[in-house]
C-alpha cells in the first residue's frame, strides 16, 4: 500500500514563493549531483572491501565534503547537506512533505522569517545527529521535520489530505496532530530499534526544534496568535479543567446574585431562557469555527445577529466571520460584523485595514457614502501601497 499527503485545509493568504524556491533548488541540486552521489555509494562499498581485504583505499569523491560529517564537520556542511539527496525517492518524499507543510508555515512566518527558520532547523537537526552518530548524513529531512514541528505548533486542528493506492486509488482526511505524532512515534521506534539506514535523530531534533520555536514565536507574540494554535488549545483545556472544578463545587459562572438580595446569598438564580439560547448559539458558532466550517459558522452568526445585534465573538473569530460573510456577498451582515469588531477591539493592530474593507462595503454595496468617507479618511494615514491607492480611489468615487 502506498500513501502520501497532498495538501491541507489551511487557506493561504500569500503565495509561498520561498517554499517553492526551496523545492526547486533541491530538485536542481539533485539533478546536478546525482552522478557524483552515486560515486559516493560506490566509494563506501569499495572502502568496506578495502578494510576487510587490505586492498588499496579508493579516492574520496569531492562531493562527500558537502555531506555533514560528524566530528569533522565544517560550518558550511551544516547548510550544504540540506540540499543533497541520495536518490529520487529520498528527494520526492522530502519535497512532498515540504510542500504540504511548508506553504502554510511560510504564510505565517513571512518570507525572510521562513528561510531563516528552514536553514536553522536543518542546522539543529544536523547537530542532533552528530550527538550520537558518526555516519555522514545528507538530505532535507531534518529541515522538513523542523517545518513539520512548527506546523504542529501553529495549525494543530487542521486536516491533511492523504492519497493512497491499494488496488484502487482513493483519498481521506486525517487530523494533522495524528499524522505528525504518528511520524514522530515512528521515528522514535525506528531509532530505538536501529531499523533502516536513516538519520532518525536528525528527524527528531528537527521536530523538537520546529515545535519549540513555533511555541516561542506564539508566546513572544513575534507572530500573531490564532484561536486554533497549540497555545490556544492548551489554554482552552486549562480553562475547561478549571470550569469543571468550579462546577463540581456548585459554582455557576454565568449566573449571578442580585446585589443586596439577602435571599440569594450563597445561591444563584437560574439563567433565563433567552440567555441560554444565546449561550447555545455562541457555542455552536465556536464549534463550527473550531472544525474549520466557516460558511456554517457565518450563517449561525448572521442568525444570532438578527435576534441579538450586539453579540460579538472573540477577536480572531469575529474577524473570520466578518470576512466570510463578505466573501459570500452578504454585505449588510458583514458590515454589522466589522462594525462590532471596530467598536469592541479598538486596539487592534491592523485596524486601518478593517476600516478600509468596511469603507468599501459602505461605498460600493450599501450606498452609505458618508459613513464610507469617514472610515476611509480615518484609515488613509496608516495605509500604504495598493491599499492606500484603493482608499484614495474610492474617496474620489464618492466625492
């Protein structure tokens, strides 16, 4: 049975040119060095025979100096070995995983951040291999493992599409957590069992490096947090655990006693039917978002606004819902969602971009020119490039 990943359900905001370039460079380098690397295989076979028989030791191929040689490694080898591969299958498997996971990681880290992260992951993977191994190593596996570890930290709830061939072709989706943890467990098992001729320690060092660095970037806010990253999952589980403990003690956090009502001391009134319906609706929206069902979540939120126009979700959730409503052409609902976002989250770093989108909606779809003019005028001083040009164009259109 043959199976391999082909993509994820993570939507990209930008074209991952750096990742495409890395894949292209690996392919080109392999084509240029394939014959030389074949000589390395022959060299080691001849060297083994020479050691056993006392024959003349063969000359060392020049390409071997670009492998990572533990104990004799030069600094440049920690970078050069990342772009060498022992065969087509070695290359293809690494590039498939780099394509599947690297695109989304670049989308979050940015182009400069991603290339630095990729190379650093390969260096750490090489160091991990050299701690316990003396064999020369080559390949992008360590770097790709670092990218995969970072993907786990940044997008743990995403799904990966797997294509398989077993008599017939087919495909299925699997949680990225399950797939990546399976890969890690497999590498641990093979390392402990000394199975195969693969640098499993380099893989494991790459996973740890990528996952740890991904968490650090989230904790330090160097990259913006999302509602579905690993830290959010950990925080959510912690809050649920605390809630369960409080509930077991009889505390109802959504209920309250009326001030000065002695009859209510020590107990709480039952939540109203309207409050219960609102809580259920918000929970359904959050569940749909957690399952990456944006159209469903946006529809539920639009229904909630009809009954309760003041309801606002979490910051990223609210923005995702507003964006989805706009993409569906539901401009009135999206305008309400964006306005609630601006009123509630006044310190949002990219506020001017939300104002620009809302201004466009009011100007071109809802015929509220004065409101559009106010928003675009407020946003313009903080806009740049194409966004600034667009704001000026719309301002000219509405006079």
